[in-house]
C-alpha cells in the first residue's frame, strides 16, 4: 500500500461522458463513464480500491471508488448510493450526461500480499463497490491464489448490489460466494439465503487462517466487528486490509479534511492495514 | 446413517471442539440425524426443547410468528453452528419457531442425555456451558448490529 502520487494534474477535472446507467437498488446506480477525448486517463488507469473525486455539475464533488477498472476505450464504472445532494445527482445521471472526474487517487488494495494465499473478501453494503475490482482481478489470475471466499452483507435482499456479478462469480465454481441480509425487509420476501450479520458467514467459509489475506470494506462498526471475527478464526490482523471513508475535499493531501489521527486518508488510504487503522478508528470523535 | 458415522459428525462439529473423545461419546449417545427440505418445520415456539441441534449443512431460519403476518424469519443458523439453547435451561421449551430455508442436515443431540452427562461431569458441564455462551454472545452481538441498521443512511 505505497502512497500513490497522482499521475494526472490532480486538481484539474476531466470531463467524462455517462455511457450507461445500471440501477442496482432503489437508491444505488452504477455509471459507466468514458473519456470524451483521447487524452483523458492515459497511463493513470485506476487500480482496485482507488477512488475519484466525481462531480455532478452544480451539486458538489465527492469521493467515489472505482467499481470496475478501465475497460474498452478507458471506460470505468462507479457505483453510487444516493445519500445527499452530490450522490443523488450522480446516481441520477443518464447516458449522454457529462460528469467531472479527478483521479485516480489513493492507495488501492495490495493484491500482491495475497499471492499464493487464500483470499477472503468481506463486504458490507456499498462496501462491495471498491471490492468488486479485487474479486475481478483475483478471478482474472485465479491460479495465483488459494481458495477465494466472497462474503457479502446487505441491509435487505432488495438492497443487494451487483446481484448479477455475484451470480456470475458463484457459477464459476472456483470461488465461494456467501450472502447474508440483516433483515428480510418485506416479510413475504422469497429470499432463500442467510439472515444475520456478515461476520456470521465466516463460520461457514473454508480458508486457512494462517495463510489467508482478507480485504474488508463497509461501515466502520462492521469493519471493526469483522477484523475481530477474523482474529477469532485465527487470521493475523497484519493480514487484513480495510478501506476507510472520511469526508474529502481535495483528494490529494492538501486540505486536511480527511485526516484520521496522523493519517491523511486520501493519500495514505483509503486502503490501509487494519493493524494501523483500527486503533485510530477506536478513538472517539465528537 | 450408522451410530459411528453420527458420532463422527458430532466430533467434527465446531460445537464439540475442545471436548475429549470420551466427552463426545457421552453427549452423542442417542443422537440422530435430521434432514429437512426447504420450508420444513423443525420446531415451534412453546413446544418442549428435547434436542440440541448441530447444523452440519444448509440454513435453518429462526422465526417469530406474528398474527396476521405469518412467520417472520429474523435470523438464520448455518453449518457449523448450534441451533437453540432452550434445551439447556428450564422450562426447556422453545422461544421461537425454526424452519429450514434450504436443504439442511442437523445432528439432534438428546437433551436429557447431554444434561445428564453434564450433571455427572463438572468439567464437561463447564465446557458445554462455555460453548453455549459463545453461541449466545455471537447471536447477541449480531442482534445488536442488526438493530443498528448499519447499512441504513447516515452510517459510515
Ligand atoms: C474513499 C471513499 C470512497 C467512497 N466510495 C463510494 C462509492 O463507491 N460509492 C458511494 O456511494 N459512496 C462512496 N463514498 C461515500 C461518498 O463519498 C459519500 O456518500 C458522499 O460524500 C456523500 O455526499 P453527498 O453530498 O451526497 O451527501 P452529504 O450531503 O454530504 O451527506 C448526506 C447524508 O449522508 C451521510 N453520509 C455522508 N457520507 C456518508 C458515507 N460515506 N456513508 C454513509 N453516509 C454518509 C451524511 O451524514 C448525511 O446524513 C466514498 C467515500 C470515500 C471517502
Ligand atoms: S481530502 Fe484534502 S487532504 Fe485529504
């Protein structure tokens, strides 16, 4: 997780065109964004876990992870959950609309650390967005890793993002996908799967705790509980990476808005070793 | 399934980790395997809790019956987990319904046998109580997190 220096002018936004809009859930959408000109991303293609500062005009600029890395013509995907003005405007963008993007910024997941080891991905809610690239990268180079477990928690069955991808990963047979929901939401729901918190899925996951690397993203309470539960299973905290969120303005280490103790999350994070960040998350903020 | 095969299932279940072979034998006496189809009821609220269930495959839903709304599943218990502890404490009656949500296999330990073995051997009693407490603690923490609605708006 070396500190990444942005390779494009960090404060100059690029115009990206919305090429596709896929509704994930009632409040979440995935946008496919492509450069409007040939220069755009250049060799600064994003890596899983990195983020962009995305702006919908007139609504504000916010950090959003890449949920799929540069594909055809430099197109990337971002999955946005509408929680306020900026994210609502982004989630409402339609093909043909333009958005502004700065990035890629931040560290990204250290996939090299998992070479030859079992991979455990634990995602809660929209936390699956920055982890989708990890699963795609691991599956694209499947022989490089041991067992692969993807454990996903969602609020209700209707709040599950990337349902199609989860089905696709499951169908491969060389990755274990387990999903749980906190509640059924609609009591008449035909959800056939687990109900309970995502840490409960660890009991049924098959991996060697002495040779496993875990990638965790979700609400902070969920991440703290997950790191504890991984510890109970025997996974060393040194083998756990987490992605943390803080409010961000510049995204490149200039303004201090994203400070978490001594860490500027936009530069040194958002992916950080759990051993480093957990004690900081336990400090009570007002 | 033969008795030795059932005993092996019990010995391989996380609930009995830390128990000696003799202790496993003591609690596994009279155990049987229960196979359920999705939607099949295992037990109902208020009925005598005559067995401790160790889930070895699939998911069983813990449900609350709500007049007019039917049974609402509030959590599931999966492979490797203990299902229920009402068999341990008087009045030995279930507090919830349990219904399979997938094809499920469980080992049913005879509650009278387990309690008698624990009464007879304080070390086993402590170990069984500790395992049940571990399950209860995990469920309590899970229930608190579910109550927090962590994936709702306003959580980071
Ligand atoms: C590195 C990083 C990566 C991120 N990746 C994604 C992503 O891929 N997809 C995505 O949808 N979001 C992501 N976020 C979160 C996103 O940046 C915020 O939701 C956004 O800044 C909110 O801005 P707003 O103007 O829409 O809402 P605001 O008006 O700022 O906030 C509206 C309400 O939402 C709450 N809120 C604000 N931020 C969050 C948050 N992070 N989580 C939950 N509630 C929040 C506020 O407390 C407030 O109640 C990421 C954040 C960071 C730091
Ligand atoms: S957002 Fe400005 S320093 Fe991190």
